[in-house]
C-alpha cells in the first residue's frame, strides 16, 4: 500500500459569473504577489501542478489538507486529476471541520474504507482532557478535525493541527492539546496501541524540528508512542515546507507509525516530493515540474510525502 499526505494550500472551488466554476490557486495571501492583479492568472497552472504531483506519486491512499468541501474535491478529481491519466480514486471524502475558512481534511482512496469517523465535535472533556487556559470548555478540541479511517490492514488518523501563527509559542498549547487528543483516541480504540497497525499523518504544524522533544507540541505522539518515519531519512533531507518571507525550511508534515507498523515495514523510506515547489525553495536542487515558477505557479508551498508499506492491505 502506498500512502501519501499533501497540504494542497487552499484548494477551493468558486462559482464565477455566467455559471462558470474555477479553483483557487495555491496561495494564502500572505505574500504580496499572491493578491496582486496578476495573481489569479496563475490559479489554473497551480492546480495543474498540484494534480501533476499526485499523478507522479500514484498513491493508493492520499490524505489532503486545506480542501474546501466535497464539491471542490470532486471537481479537482474529475477536471484535473483524472485528466493527467491517473487511475481514479472512487472513494473521495471531505467533511466540514472547525477551521472556519474551509481548510478541511480530505481523503482520496482506491481502497474502500470500512469505517470513517470525524472528531470535529469533540471537546477536551470528552477525552478526559483539560481545556486550554482562558478558553471556553465547550470549544472543540481540534482546530480542524482528526479524521479516523479504517482501511484494509491499517487505521489512519488524518490531522491538521493549529498553525504556528502569529506566534509559535502562543499557539503551542493548542497543538499540544490536539496531540494529546489524537493519542487518547488511539489509546481508547486499541487495548494495546503499540501492537496495533495505525498511522498518524498530515500537517502537524511543528515549526521547529531542532527544539528538544519535551518542548515540541507533538511530544505526546513521539515520546515512546509513535515512530516518526521521516527520521529514517538523513538529517537535512526531512524538510517539507519553505517560508518565502523568512527563507526558512521546516517539517510540519508527518507520517507517524505505530511501533508495530514500523517494525512490520523496516525498509519503508518516506519520499518527499518537492518537484512542484517554487524555485525560491533553493534547498531543493532536484528537477522541477514543467511550468513551476520562482514563487508561482507552484503545486503548493508544501512538499508531498509518500511511503510504500509492503505487505499492508494486500
């Protein structure tokens, strides 16, 4: 089974005048050129590159972050993905979460899920957790959602944690609570989590890989609980995100495997697919997809990550 995760940066379908529809490009609006008059002219090119990245990975299952809704997902699949020649994904899911701006979790799968559960409505108390200081106790636990998907041989937990903006330190408690929540969900599901076959994947928004483990928001997931498969790659080859304003590189995107899954797939080496990132991300010296620009067009400001799990789902 080939599994991938990809933050596709604000994939949203808009209805235009005259009954036409178009997808937003891969842009946030925090870079000046993403909002100038020329910015919309790159939108379709961005999404063709997004589709090209997914085509090249050809994963069996893909966790997507920042997809607006089911209509957007289906439109992108039919009008962009399938037209690359990629074998279709008959199982497509995008459920509304708590983001407020429509940056929701989505799933593309060629394998039929046997179960799927959103946790967007969970409150901290539902899992025996204390709410954040100064935050109403009925506020949802997850900034977006934690989407649990049962597939043949594996259970996936799709996540997109609180962004580290405007201040990483101020937002760290929210991400820490989300990490505790995901761990508690897994502990409640499996009598022996270390022996079960599961993976946490998505954008965990850990801004700094260099801080000590105890200071990481994701520490509850990493400290003697899950195995970070990206650690199998050499140091310096694990980054998946480039911040153009600061020129920094980080690794918010993750594939965290249960100890049993990591042991069952000792040779599973994640591949970071950076070929659709803007040329401004100069730390990547490999080939780019045709049409990638300095900043835009690009597939996303994130790299996609894929891994082959031999023997899983067979």
